[in-house]
């Protein structure tokens, strides 16, 4: 019976060990599986987010294309079919998913016959049609028709020309929504007239109103509505193109379905990609039943011009082992480890049983010879106590798993250090054995952790995970961790400490790298915005304590966008790293340089008693950045604009310092870049005015607040007016007449100069044509061209369209260009100027001599006129250098067969000087200020001439 109980206890211990191992294995398996499924879910969400974002961007691009087409009808009125073709042709090539661009004209029933008759010379047999169940048929009588009047491209879409789009319920609903809300709209999926049955898509529509008509209310919009621009989109092709261009069609792990409307309605399906594979074997079916295969789906909705779109993404089944090797390995390894542990426990228990049997037999023998073996019994008891102490020591050391073991005596001197401490630390035993930790490492006496550790030892307390660093004999710093506990003898006397230690250099370096990444810019290695705020707070605290000022510099590169656009982002990254290195080397080690964002950097400069701050520091930074940089074998010069905010220990919040430096930086850019400015409170008022001006400027064109004034250009020989320069003025209802200096630069920055410049060109040509028709056919009009306009791809076509629309002869138009327009891409500028010259217009260089004047472009560019800048003219009577420059410019121009116009002539002395040296024409206050059209026409009618000129007839 006793033997049976012993066998039961032996097997019970092994079974208990095996069961505990299986329980731990199960917990680990579940935890690892949860991480694997979490990773799958995260990957699925990332795939879903990328696809939804790409589809939304693609639809937004389609809306932007429609807005560009609608802008044509709002800017140019009326738009000819040739202009519509020229404008939309590149868009059709760029966006192949667009079936067609349409202009729907509103034709009342009373005007139907006349409209059809006007279209037949161009399109024989033309009639208004409708889409019926049997196909295309002649439109029935209705109150009005929303007819496809302009259609591009016509090839392949002929059937849609003349179609009454308003007969489609979805189109009618979209048009009604436009008129009620005042915003563009899109239809639901509809059957397109082009192509075969099943060619479905949708139409994006934006209204076109009668110019100048009020459109605030529904009734006003209804009355002003004369048509709309539309883009016919092939839905499936649109989504396919978006996903194909973004490389999102080659993922076999997801199934994608896109709906234009409610996803529950299968008729709204626009696009589907991916196939849901069914289980092919009993094992795959078992995976589905047990939920082992990852299955997830996501449904995203967003609005496109009033129509709700839905994107459904389903995760497709994947091979189980591809994603669950970790959990399966944990499971199998845990089972094997549990089995081996049970076998080991069983073996140890069996050995213990055998030892116990031998002890029992020996005890029986000892009892029979008690007197003879008393000494042996005493020795055995002593041995048992030593074994118990050894067993306890062994168990504690097992609990303190480590790389080495150490012992100290009661004076905390090391008596023994085993393991790889000296090899791993590159240390010598002589510096540790027989010495305390602080004798071997004196630096700990001056640290908080060292004093706390010594106090813990004095209190006879255990310690764990004490981390410290040591510089080895090889000069490398390494990190270690140690744990220990006090040791007492059988009588309770303190004998010293013993413990274990490990090297943790790898872990500490990883922690330091993570800390560095969290607070530093990845590209340049400079402090990021988070660390910048901390450094700024510390600098402010020091300034408050010391009373010394603090400077915050915001540095912005002037030509960084040009480097990125011309050489690519790789060269841009190299430039940013070079700039970061130069910034750090141009300031003190105690100063902080951080990357704020993009090409913006911030430097924090503190003043110390022996180091004062001065503008020379800022100049040193600018000089360091202005040095040439080699990018892809080419030498680039990149300047910077710097704004400086000074903190005088006045309690200014940290974020305001950076804002003030930013405002000062923009002030530096306004002064021509490559300079620096200190922040002044007045700059904040300028920034507020800039916001106010920008807000009003965005609505000025629609509210007809712009006007043109004209300054006469006079022939120096005859004295008669032969032309005029069109100058933009802004008549704001509240701000009054806003001078160009307050808004032209802002319009350039925001891009508003493009539609404003188009309005100036059209208005000036129309006015010049009016004066030509009045009998003053010899006049030419000069129009300034901005850098933004010069960079437009359709510049030549738009100028040709304005000339055709106004009827003004091309020779009567003079395009004025500044020298800075040619700097970025000379080859492209040459090509573009020759295209402009081919139209027949004259080309003039404005403000000649103030920019990057080069004889090469005077020789290679088809220039007709040089305009001498007013800065040279103003001092010709008193400044010999300016007089010499003007004489040289006139001689140079005449040698190149160019006309010369002098600007800013304000006195008779200036006029006579220019006449003596052969200047061809002049303009300035001496003859007339820029005036409104009625005043200019009065001068023409009165025949106003320059004194001293030869009489001549103005009228042709």
C-alpha cells in the first residue's frame, strides 16, 4: 500500500509539471495568436486606408478638372468652340477616364427652331434629341432643353451632341440641387448615351450663370442660369485608373468593391476587383469553422458633389502557416518543453526516493550501533546544515539569473567575482578584488544613485536592477546591471553581500536610439519640434534668471522649391542635410539649431556674460549658407531669409517667439529675400493687414473691383502719344483705392495673379480695340506679364484667344516681361518667347538693368523693346554713373535694333537729356500720370503732345 502511494506521488508530480507547462503554453499561444491577428488587422486597415485615400484623391482630381473647365466660362465670355477644344484637349489626354467634356446650353422652347437652324451649317441634320427606352430619338416639346452644345472630344461621342441632358431624371435632380444649394453636384450612375448598353458612368455638373447677374437666392440662380459645364466620367475606368496608377491592383489579399451610392444596392456597383476563393479542401473548411483564417471587412463612405460613395474592402483568406508560424512554434515548443520537464521531474523524484530508501536503511544500522556512531551522527547533522545552506544559496542564485556571480565581505569589499564580468567589461581583477564598488568606481560618490545605493547597503537591504556605466580599458563605455542581498550566518551575524550581474549595453544603446529618434529629425539629425519646445523653455528660464536677452532665429531657404522641382527630392534632401551642418557650424555649441518643417530651421541663441549677441551672428549664418553646394555635379547657390525675435525676459510665451520670428522672416522675404529682419510690433499689424488684404483680394475679381488706368507712351521725336501701358488699380469699397504695392506681391504668392492677369490682358485688349475703332489705330497697349503667368502651359493659346476675341491686331499688343522670368529655365524661356513672337505681338523687357542683365538673352531672345527703369532716370541730372548707364543702354539697344522707352520721366532736364542721347520714347509724370479710360480718351481727342516734338497727326 505504501509503495502504491509512493508511485502515485511520483506520477502526480510529473503530471502536475506537465499540466502546468501545458497551461503556460496555452496562455503564450493565445497571446502570440492575438498579436498575429492584430498584425493582420493593422495590415488590412492600412490597405483599406491607402485604397480609400487614392479613390478620394482621384475623385477630387476629377472635380478639380471640372472646376478648371467651369473657370474658363467664368473668365472668358463668350467661349468659342475652338477655345473649348484647345482648353479640354490636354485634359482628355491626361485623364483617360473622362468620356467627354460638355457645355449644356439652356434653350427655351421658343428658341429651339432658331437654335437648331444655327447649328446645322456646322452639323448637318442637327436636331435636339433625347435618350428613350428605344434609343436616341428627337426630343419632345418641353418648356426648355438642357442641350449638349459643346462636346469634346467629338470623335466617339457624336451621338451625344444635341442630346437634351435634362430629360434624364438623374441629371434633372443634380441640376435642381445645384440651383438650390449654389454648389456643384454629381449624378448617380446612369446609362451613357455613348457606347453599348451597360456603359455606365456619372456626370459632374457645375452651373454657368449670366455674367453680372445676382446669384444669392434660388430664384436669382434660376433666373441667371444659362447652362452648365459637365464632365462625363466612365465610373469603372475612373476607379481602375486611380488604383492602377497607384499600384493598388496587384494585392491578392483584399477584395475591393466601389459603389456610387448605397453599397446594399448591387446596381450601384462601379468597380470590383479580387475574387473570394471558397475552401478547396476539408482542412481549409476546418480553418473557416474554427475561425483560424483571418476574415475582416471594412466599409467607408464619403461624399462627392452631393453623391454618397461607398468603398467596401474584404480581406481574402490566406494560407494559415504564412501568418501563424510564431504561435504554432510557441505551441509545439511549449508542449515539447512541458514533456521534457515532466520527464526530468519524474527522474529527480525517483532518484530522491532511492536516496531516501538508502538513508532509511543506514539509519536503522546507526540505531543498532548508537554509542559507537555518535560522532558520525554529529558529523552528519553538520553536513545536513551545510547542505541546507548550499541548497538555499543555489535557489537564490537560480532566482537571480545573470551573467556572473559576486560576493562581498562585511566591509562591502569584493571577495569573489565569477563569470565573464572582466572579459565583457575589458577590466582588470586588481581594480575590484579587495576593494569596494565606490573605490573601483569613484564617480558614483558624486551621483544621486550612488549615494542612495550606499545608504541601502548601510541599512542591510537587498537591491535589484542597479544600472551603472563603466569605461573599460579599451576606452569603450559599457552598461551593467546588478542585484544583491545581504548574507547572515546561523547566529544572524552580517557577513556581507552576494549577488549577480549582467551586461545591458545593447539595451541601453537601443533606449538611447529610441530617445534620439523621438526628439530629433530623421533626415538632418537636428532637434525636432518637440525637443525645440523643451530647449526653448530652458532658454527662456535661463533668460529670466540671468536677465540676458534671448534670440530666436527662423531661417527659410529662398530657392529650395526650385531645387526640389528641378533635381528631385533626393537632391533636396542632400541640400537640407548640408544646410543643417552649416547652421550648426556657424553658431556656438551652446546654441540650439532645430528643423521646424520642410526648409524652415530655428536657432535659439542665448546671451552669456562673456558672449553678447549681435547682428554679426546672423550675418555669419547667412554667409555660411550662401556658399555654393554641389548637387548632382552642378553648383547651386541657395540663399536664405531670416527673421529674428528678441526675448527680453518679459514673459512672452514660447510659441509667440517663433510666431514673431516667422512674421519677421516674411518681412525679410518681402524685402527681396537674402536678408534678415528683427521683429517689430508693427510687423504683426502688417501680417494682420496681409490676411485682411488676401481675404478681400480673393473676392475682388468676382465683385468687379479692379480697374485699369493707362499711362501714355510718347514718341520723343514727334511728341505724340503712340501707346500706353495698362496699370492695374483696385477700388475697394471700404479700403478705397488700394495701391498695387499692397496687393500685387500677395497675388503672386497666392496664385491669384493668374486669373487677375488674364482679366487685365482681356480688358486692355478690348479697350485698345475700342480706341482703334474710334480712329486711333496707331496705338499699341503694353501689358505686364507676371512670373506665374509666364509659367502657365496655355499662355500662348490664351493670348491668342484674347486677340481673336477682341479683334485687336497682334502688332498693337506689347507684352512686358521682367528679367527674373528668364532665370529658372533659359531654354524653355527662349522657346516660349519665340512662340509669343510668332503670334505677331511685340516683346519688351521691363525695368532693364535692375535684375540679372545679360547680353546673351538680348542676343538670343526675340526682344523688341528695352524699358529703362525709373531708378536710373531719376538721378541722371545729378549722378554721372546713372547718366553713363542710360547712355550705354540706349547705344546697346540701337546697335541691336531695339526701341528704348524711358520710364519715370518727371522733369524737363531728364527729358532733354534723353532726347540728346537718342531715346525713342518716354512715359512719366512729366507728360501724364496713369489715368482712367475717359481721361485718356480725352487726351487723344484733344491731340495732347509733348512740347518740342514735331507736329504729327494722331488719327490714322
